[in-house]
C-alpha cells in the first residue's frame, strides 16, 4: 500500500511513473548492481531528455557495502526498495521539499511533532524554505557538514568530478525512550532514536578539477526514501525486520529452528534479508558463479547456509523461503510466481554444493601443511574461505585441535588478505572515473534511425566522426575511426546478436565497417578507411555484408525455434539466460536443473528441424510491453524493455520480445544441428548449434570420421558399434588378467619388502618403491595385513617419475591407538617434496614435484618417528 500511495501521489503531481530497473543495470559498467533509484536516470540528469522531465519510481536496489552489519542493526539491508521522485531541469528545492512534506503529513498522516529535518550547513535556501514556507521550528532544523549532507559525500574535497549538490534529510523521531535518552538528542546523534526516512538531493553544481563548483544551467532533483524504513515507521515497529515485508520470512525460519543460540535473532534477520537479495539477483539474471555479480549471489547463499547451520538447520532450507518471498512481493513483481520454482532450484543446487563442501571440510583441511611458515598457512586458510567458502573461524578451530602454535599470526595474515580482497572488490564495483561516466556517452547525439529490418543498403549522411575518442572533421586512408550516420542499415551488437560489418562508399572512397555498436540509441560504426577520405556531412552509400547478415539471421531465428523446442521437450520452466548469435554458430543458455540425455537432445534437434521443414512465417509488430506480456511473449530476464516493444512471432509456438534481425520464414534456416551441450553454472545449461551450410559441413565431417573408423576397424559402418563393443570387452579381459598377474607379483615381493624394513625403537619402518601409484597403495595394504602390529609403511614411486613423486603411508592399528597419525606424517614430508596429502589416521596418500628429495623424505620420516615414540 505504501508503494502504491507514493507512486499515486507523484502521478497526481504530473510525474511519469517509471517501472523499476533491473538489479543488473544495462549499459552501465560503473556498478555491479543498481544501488539507487537515480541510476536508471543518469542520462536524463545529463540533459538527454526522453519525453519527460519528472519521474517517480519504486526501484529495487542491492548493496553489499555494509554486509557485515546486516542482521545486527535495525535498518541495514543488502536488498531494499528505494522510493524516489526526480526532476530533470524542471522543479527544484521549494517544490521538492513541499512535495515531501505533503506526502508525509497529508498522505501518511505522520504527526509533524515526530518529524525533524537536516540541511547542508551552507544551504541558506533550504533553511529558508523549511523555516518560512513549511514552518518547521528552527530547533528541528539541523545543519550538517559535507560528509552527512552533500552528495556525493565530501565531493567538494575528494571528488569525483561531475554533478553534485547539497542534501536535505527528513527524520522520524522514535521518542525519548529510544537511544541515548539525552534531552538534547537530535538527528546528528547516532544513537538510533532518529530514523532517516527521506533524502532530498539538490543537484545544482558541476564539480570540476580542483574542487571548483560551477552552477549547473539546469538543476535537478534526486530523492530516495527506503520503503523498509518507511514501513517500520508506519507500522509502529522499532526495526525493519518487524514489518510485514519480513515477518512471514522470519516466522518460517523460526518455526524450523531446533537449536536456539544466543545470537539467533541476529542470524535469522540476516537470512531473511539475504534471501530477498538472492532471489532478486537471480530473478534479474545474476546466477551464482565465481565472478562479479554471480559471486555476490553465491556469497550471500553461502553466508545464509552458514547462519542456518549455526541455528541447527544442516539440510538445504534456503530454497524453501522462495515461495514466501514471492508471496510477499507478488503485487509489484507478479512474474515472480511463474519463476519461483526455477529460482528455488538454482538456490537448492548451490546449497547442496556448499553443504557437500562443508561436510568434506576435514579433507580440505588436509591441504594445510602444519610445518609450513605462517604466511603459507594463512594463504591456504584464506583460499579455503575464498574458494570453498569454509569460514575462517572453522579452520581456526581445526588448527587449534592440531596443536598449531602460531594461530594468532595466521589470523593476522588471513585478515590482511581479506582486507586486500575487500579493497579489490570495491575498486571493481565502484564507479570508475566521473560519477556519470557511462561508456560511450561522449558519442552522444540524436537517435540513429535504423532502417535495416527491410533493406541492406541506404543513402545516409555522416553526422559525426570520432578518432582516438576525439571528434574530428575528416579522416583519410589507413585511419581507424568511429562514424555516426543520420540513418543506417547496420544492426548494432545487441541482445546477443553480433554487430554488422560492411562498407560506406562515396565514389572511390571506401570505409570498411568492422563492427557496429550502440550507445544510448546512437549507432556507432567502427572501422578503417580503405581508400580515399571521409568528412562530416558527406553523403555515403552504406551497405552491410549481405551473406553474413543472412547467416546471422538464420542463427537468430534458430534460437527462437530452439527455445520453443526446449520448452516443448524439457518443460515450461526453461527460460533464456543469455545467447550469442554469430554468422557461423549460435549459443543459447537456459535454465534447467538436470543433465539432458541423448534421447532428449535428439528430440530437441528433431523438433527444431520440424519447425524449419514446415516453413512457418515470422511476423513482427510493435506492441506495448503490458500487451506483449498478456499474449505470453517471452522476455530475456535481466533485459530492460521500453514501454513499446518489438514482438517476433512464429506460428503459434513462439512469441518473443526481440529487436534482432530475422528471416521471413523458418525454411530459410535449411538445417539445424546441435554440436555441443553442457552445464555452465548451477541450474544453467548451454547449447551450441550451427545452421544451413555450417550444419551440412558438420554432418559431412562426422560422416568422414565414421568412414575412417570403419576402414580402420575393417567393418561396415553399421557394424562399428558392435565391433567396438567386442574389442572393448576383450581389452577389459586382458586388463583384468594383467591386474591379477601384477597383484600376484606384488604378493611375492611383500616378504622381501618386510625383511628390508628398518627397526626404529621397536617399530618396523618399511619403505618399498614401485613404479605406479596403484602398486604403491596395494603394497601398503598387503604389508599392513601381513605384519598386523608395530609397523609404519612408506611406499612410493621413488625417483622414477619425471618431476613427480607419489606416495602412501600406512600405520598399523596398534600404533594409531598410541597417537601415530598417517596424515600428520604425510604433512611432515610435504615441504621436502613440495606437495600435499590427504587421508585418515591409518592411511594417507599424496604427491609432490621434487622426486630428487626422496632420500631426505625417508630421513625426515625416520626422525619424526623417533620423536613420536
């Protein structure tokens, strides 16, 4: 209701209500996730208006800056919704302040006695408006400095360059029973009594080098009000986690706890927060992985799993919260209900994977060489955390049990590496350069008129030439440049489809187009002058490489057929997660949670080819986004669509929102062949395929291989499988006979190996050497079985293998009961041979890359046995 009230209020104030942008912002490399409501309006703030000067949104946002505080405080979140109203050179301070006050007082009926405001210390205009126009008492207007009330914080001194300005914040007073309880407490105090509800940013300056603030010719308004905080205020609760946005999630978690702990509430709140962030990250296309956005999603899942384990929930559980969150958010995000099973399966796969890692932590801990120096141990502890997600605290506990002495020094090393990682992460995810430095923005101009859907060639005028990122008037033979035309038939790289190539011709002058890109609806042709010269305002004939364009169109149309076939064969849960459409092949990523067997793959290929053979016509039409959704058109989640969209339909089996180039009918594809299929991430699979001539070539290559195999086996092609089966059976029988003879030989040598053993304080230390690891392992077992007591066997490949030594250690049961541990013995020799080991008390195995140190290894083991006994 609050969300609707806010948007309805500003709609009545003539604001355009803009749908929430994706958490994965399009064409903005400056941020990993959308962190605020203003992000999707960067170009409007820079003066690139698009039909409206006022806007309001309820924007979904994701931040990880304060991840460690989530659950511990009342108001920190990773995922949250930001209510905002914006003005692009339209109204300014007086109207923005008046609107905010009217909404809080008149619409929400918040008592004026509970509201305080802060302003920037030098902003006399804001002070006058609050005091004289709104009639806020002087004692409730707090003046704050650059850090608190200037945006970006301390921009005057520290930068970055670009639009900036003072802020005014509105606070809700929770009463004198909250916080420090000092009579003089006000919003400048951090005790928690005053909740910052709304931040009004008055963007009125352009910060230039040296901290110079130059007034902007057009001033803007950017506001943000956290829905979660506002909900807490309106529902009369002290923390955001007590609101109806979180209560059902928290109740579901609480009802499943079997082992209450002292910090249970903190952990439960963190999980409730994280599941919302995880769900919407995946919803917007950020699937769990080891890179960038995917790493954030994976990290949040793993933190939540660890919190759940601390609460006694050791089986996968997080995925069960997806339906709860979907129900809470179904009004603003109705598509969640149709995708919740997909999202839950992705989370479940991640949970299972991480729980498996946690359950095998003992094996992972064996990577730590206890005899290594502190720096090396710290490095491995950090890697266990960073690569496998093993908590540092859990590894510390294990090190304590092993009697490791320099634990404090190791912890210092790990924390240092964690800080270095945080710094790298901030550098990668923070805005690069100026605050509005969007890639390609310097190429800005009027929207390029694209006429390439129906033709391959057009006459056009050169609007702008850019060389070395600087506009120039003219370019000559051999020079590389970017050219912008008033209209073009060249399709820019978009939606997975590669950009067109071709030529601009003016008489004998030729510009070779090597790639086509798009920035803010301006199409940019990148290339080189092959002959002559070009200058701005020249009339040119622009033509694409037609054969290449047709090959791309075949593959793009084929991706639509492939998605339809996947949904037909595998189920309606299949959703596109990404694609790459080139001239020679196509790649299609999609959601699916199981391996695809050969029969299913054959059926998918068969269905696509049936669509091709039936030669169905393609139809395209411009339609509103809402109408397209009503008609069941599929969209690529994570993609941002405008109000009017292009819908591509093929018969009654495929409807997709797509801006790409296509064939007129499916028959033009000719032939479709899958050349590869596999998993690319949890719950995501990839199919690579070829069409037309490329598909025919692939089939002929396979045919030639079969003919060669037939010839080598000297059987007809239809007998190849039978012949291979016979030969494999014979080979297996020979291998079985060889293994049996090898074992017999090994048994004959055991007595000799035992007799060669060395007595160390009553312990028979036996060191047989064999040529392969299988013999090494079996020798240990055979000798242990024969001697039964008082023996330690170190069997290895000695110095026979080039640059590698493999080994196994066996300890008889009586010695294990006396404290001898094979894995610890293995770790003792690790530094000598630059290797690692794993195993259990009575048996361990490993290897290293310094076989030349074999004698040193044996001496070290003898010395260790002496010390142990």
